[in-house]
C-alpha cells in the first residue's frame, strides 16, 4: 500500500505539531509531503530535517533565506508566501491537505486544494466561516472530501457515519464555557489576557484560546457546522459542557441522540480525519469513568458572551456577514493580545464593524477577500490601531 501524502499547512502550530505526532506514530501509512510555517522558521527547519518533505513554505518573507540556507543540499524545495501555499497544495504526491493555518489566510489555499481535487482535513474553521457556501459548493463540484478536524465537528461527523440516509433533526455543539464560565459582565470587564489564555481543558494556539474565552470560537463553530453538514440555523444549538468529554451530539428524527466521547485530545480528531473511514489502533490516553463521575450540561449565556449571539445574527443575515464578523474578530483578538482593547470591548467593536461594512448578498471569492480586507481596515480604525 502506498503511503498517504499529507500537506500540513501551519505545521509549526498547535494542530500542526500534533498532526506531525500522528504521522510520526504511523510511518508506514502517512508521509508529510509538504510543511509550512508563518514565522517560526527554526521549528520548520527542524521538522523538515526530520520528515524530509518535498517542499516547505515560509509565509514570513524575513525568514525565507534563513530556511533556504538551512535546507540547502537536502533536496527540499523552499517556497515563499501565499503564492507558495497555493502552489504546494497542488503537488501530485499530496492526497490530503491538512489546513491548520489560523485565520482567513487559510481560505485561498483551501480553495486551490479543492480545485486540485485534494481531500481537505480542515482545522482552519475560518475558511468555512468566511466563505462556507462557496467552499461547500466547490467540494461538491470537485468531488473531494471535507474532513473536519475541529473536535466538535469530528464528533458530529463520526456520529453521522452510517446514517447517510437519515435526516438530522438537530445537532448540539458542546462548549466547555472557557475560563470565564459563570462570570457576569462587570466581572469580565477587567479580565487580563493571561487569565483569558488559561483554558481549563485544551492547550491551543493563542487566537483560538481567546476565542474560546469569549465564546466566539463557539460562534465560529456554529457557522462551520451549518455549512459542513448542510443544516438550517435552527438545527444548530450550543450546549455548555464543562468537562469537554462529550464532543458534540446529533439528534435524529426519531428523537434518538448519538454523542461522540473521549478525553480532550486533538490528536484523535486529527488522526480520524487522516484514517477515515478506518480507525487505527493507537496508544493515546483512554477515558477513565472514575476521573469523571459527573458529566454536566447547561445553557450558554449569550447575553454575557455576546460574540455567540453576534455569530448567530451574522449567519442569519447571510451574504458576507460572517466574513465581516471573522475579520473584525481576528483584528480585535490581536489587539486584545497586545492589551489595546478590553475583553468586553471586543464584541462592541465587532458589532460596530458589522454595521459599517457594506452588505453583499451573494459574494464571489473576490468579494469575500475584499470584504475581509475592508472589514480589517474598519476595525482598525474603530480601535485606532
Ligand atoms: P497556532 O497559532 O498554534 O498555529 C497556527 C499556524 O499557522 C502556525 O503554523 C503559524 O505559523 C501559521 N500561520 C499563522 N499565520 C499565518 C498566515 N498568515 N499565513 C500562513 N500561516 C500562518 O494555531 P492552532 O494550531 O491553535 O489553530 C490552527 C487552526 O485550527 C485555527 O483555525 C483554529 O481555530 C483551529 N483549531 C485549533 C484547535 C487547537 O486545539 N489548537 C482545535 C480546533 C480547531 P508560525 O507559528 O510559524 O508563525
Ligand atoms: Mg472546537
């Protein structure tokens, strides 16, 4: 059996490094054909020397010659920037593009990968938040698989296996509630980035960790699920489950509910996306009932965590609204991480941006890219960045 060739976009990040752990565990099944980084050139070089991919891409131009020099004589092509990303996803030896880039920068490489008939393992949820309708139309047009890596969506995907002909009544996306679950707005006003970066159950990149604290991550996941599973907005619900053991649930038309469970470890959904429809034996941690005598569920507080409400509103409004929401969020999260805006201000600024960007009912890819650009400028203006 020939090995499955994987292109890991964002190999130096939290998901990217865990994806390499999975590949390392199954050297006869998987091969890292492409690795890419933003600016962490030192780690990319180390990964490239270990995995010997055909090519690496560096998106930070300042790091390019450093990587080129380090990999000289190793028969590894070194490409630069978005142009490089869009080129490597087309390589012949690539069977699956695992997109683990953070933010809307992941959109164009996903589009090109689908057009090149590559299966997608998608961690980069922003791709579907920005342009879900367009992306899923491309997936169907080119007959590729869109395999979710996000744990909630992987859970739903696993629950739906074997149920292809049974309509879904509803899905419940579980949310841990993040570090500020149960807090009131006055208590949230002065929370610091250090507090927001302490997620109770998951260790992840900075942007998604802040999104988890503000519940924007759950909002983005609602949008991601709507497009991925072709649901109406009313079919997508969020339920807070602080233990993060039930990764999400599907309710069918007879009232039966299926849930997927396991310890919170992203390596499992990453592995499933790569082995689907099969499952490979591994030595990941197993669930122990005695560690979790109680699994609890509660309603999500959309009044305190307004980002979740804004995400539902954007989805309901359609067109380029979710693209605006995402762009504004990327800018405010970055500003929050630099101590330039407060925690609660983030939703205010996103809402103001949504009010100011022109509505486009049926955007093309170029419209989405332009919306993303304009929304970022407007958000920066609002926060005087
Ligand atoms: P990280 O910040 O840890 O990693 C992001 C990766 O993308 C890094 O390799 C980074 O490079 C690269 N990168 C950053 N900006 C750009 C850019 N503009 N162009 C190209 N590459 C870039 O993020 P995570 O791994 O946490 O998250 C990645 C994606 O997966 C996100 O969309 C997130 O929402 C999603 N996800 C993550 C989960 C997790 O557990 N971490 C869980 C579910 C979903 P470098 O570091 O070299 O600069
Ligand atoms: Mg998730």
